[in-house]
């Protein structure tokens, strides 16, 4: 009798557990959709950017163009790399040889003579980094800018160099020393502006092109009767424009 009761209890327990248990979830088989080689998948249409003035409600919305922080001086190492890049990516030593030139005009000395003036620190003699401009630094900017632009005129405009191989002045001068029209000057000035300041002249203040046009014309007038040892009028004009751009605050600040 006892054995029969035990068997009945076990059977009831198994029945109860079987009713209360939850079946294990089954993972559906992964099916790969058939590939039809004849179906052409079209690309989604490209999104065309919309100017902010064409968005409803933004027609008269003023844009805040005020600077959010004062300009800061470019690190001296960045300026040196910019000078090197403007002259074709030469090594500092090769650029020094090019800037010194073959003549004894003392247009450029050595990089070592300008490092401290440009603000490079010299911790061996306890000279800190210059955090802002000073008279000596501005004089160094002046000297390096003049050397770079005048050597570029000698290399690009006086030398028999193809336009694509020139360093800065990647354009031709009018034949016979003909005066430039406003459009011709603007196109050539834009080449220098993009090369030195890094953006089109059309995005600069509206007064920039006329002011540099006046600078160019003044140098041309003063050098009309220059001898063979000096730049002629157009060469002196473009050297002055180059020097004005390479000494511009936008070249030294960010």
C-alpha cells in the first residue's frame, strides 16, 4: 500500500511540474532572402543644401558675425611653417639659403637670428615664450616678409619658370609692361590672397582689393624709371602687394 501511495505522489508531482513549466524559447531559423541579379537598386536622392534665408521664418533673421573672443597670436613655430610652406615646402636650411640669395644685399640673415625675436622660447638661457607682439617681433615679421616676397619676385617674375612651378606669383604679367585693368588686377590679387591668407579675396572686406590696388599702383609709379639693378614697375608693385599680405594681421593672428 505504501509503495502504491508513493508512486501516486510522484506521478502527481511530475504532472504538476509539467503543467507549470515554461517551454524553452525556440530561435526561428535564419532565412536569406533570394537575390535577384536583375533588380537595380537606386541610390537615394542627394540632399541639396538650402540657404538659411530660404527657410520659412528666416528671411530677415540676422546672423551673428561678431567675434566671440579676441584674436590670438599664432605660435612662432606655426609662423615658421607658414613661411616654409609659402616658399614651396623647402627645408628650413634650404629656405635660408634661398632667402639669403647669391648677392650680398643682407636681405636675410639666419633663422637663429630671428627665433627669439619671433617669440620662440629658449629655456637654456631662461627666455620664455613671447605671448604677445612687441616692436622687435614686428621688425622680424617685416624683415622675413620682405625677404620672402622679393626673392619670390626674383624667382617667379624674373626667372624663366613655368607658371605651375612658381612659388607665389602663379600668373603672367601683361606683355610690354601694359597697365592692368581692375579686373586683371583683381584676378591676380585673388591668387596671392588665397595663397597667403588662405581664402578668396571676395570674402574679405570690400575695401581690401581697392586698397591693395592703390598700393600696387603707387609702387608701379615710383619704379617706372628704375634701373636694371632694381625691380621695374610691375615687379615692385607685386612685391609690395605680397609684403602687405604676408604682414597682414590675418596672417599672424587667429
